[in-house]
């Protein structure tokens, strides 16, 4: 039997990356490396956010807010110094299983029950109507590789959740983007809600968390 498995290496600094919102500067690094989705745009981080200002502004004057797609329990597990983050990993794996279930069943009625839908809806409420949303998931919520023939599975699930929120009037005129790790080391997927995707290397995040997928024979 041949199968793939993903090895996750989490450094102690990962907890502070999330708690201190330092992940925002790495999201900024990724979007500024974009040559396709954000081609021609330069993003600047907004330092003073004392009154709920956006995280970034692009060279066209458009504002963006970066949000983690974690629910309250997942956030608590990261912040709890008594655990070594294995419980957080298990919580993320459980969420990934929902992704697999949706692929098998392809029922739209199941979407509102998924954690991804519920968390995305909660986060959209906190994004201003004149801001665009960048959802960052520091976990390979979908198995995805550059040039993979299975890309449509990741597209369908995220697209279906997004479309459900559009149909409910939650998105409005905002643009929505996603960033999550691909199956290749150091590489993150930047994708728009329309399914367009770009693969961007961000070795800077390896200091906090690293995903490596390997083939195992049994």
C-alpha cells in the first residue's frame, strides 16, 4: 500500500505568533509576494489599529482585514500553556474530516453544520463593509498540491461555503481571499473566492510551523 502523510513540526514560538497577532506580518509578506492574484499591487501594514483600523491598505487605497479561521475552542487550545498543542492539532484534524465528509456526500444542507462555515460566518461579521477579508488558516485544511488533478475538491468545498454566505447576504461587496499551507514544504496557497489560486513560498513561517508531506509504503 502507498499512502501520503503530513508531518507537522510546531515550534514553541507558534503560540506567540498567534496570540500576539504577529501572523499579520507574514500574511503581509505572502500577499506582497503575489505575482498573479494581486499583480501590480503593493500592500502596506497599518501600524495604528487602536480604533479598529484595517490591517493593510493596497496601492489603490483598498483596505483589507486579516482573520484567523479558528473558533473559540481552537483559539483557547493554542493559548493554553498547559498543553503542547497536540489537542489543537486534533481539533484541526477533526475539522478536516468534515471536509472529507462533504466531498463524499456533496449535500448543501450539510454546509451550515460544518465548523468552517460557522467560523467564516462569525469572522465576516467582524470585517467592515468597506474592507476586504483575508482568511488565514495555518493548517492544511485541504490536501492541495501545485498542478494536482485533485484541485477541484478544495475549490468545491471552500467555494460552496463561500457561496452559501454570499446567498445569505453575508459577503456584500467585499472581496474574500484565503491563505493556507499547500502539501509542499514552505509553500502556501493564496486563493480568491472565485477559485483562482497562486502558490507562494514563505519560508519565514517555518520558524513557527512546518508542514511536510511524504509518501509512505506499507
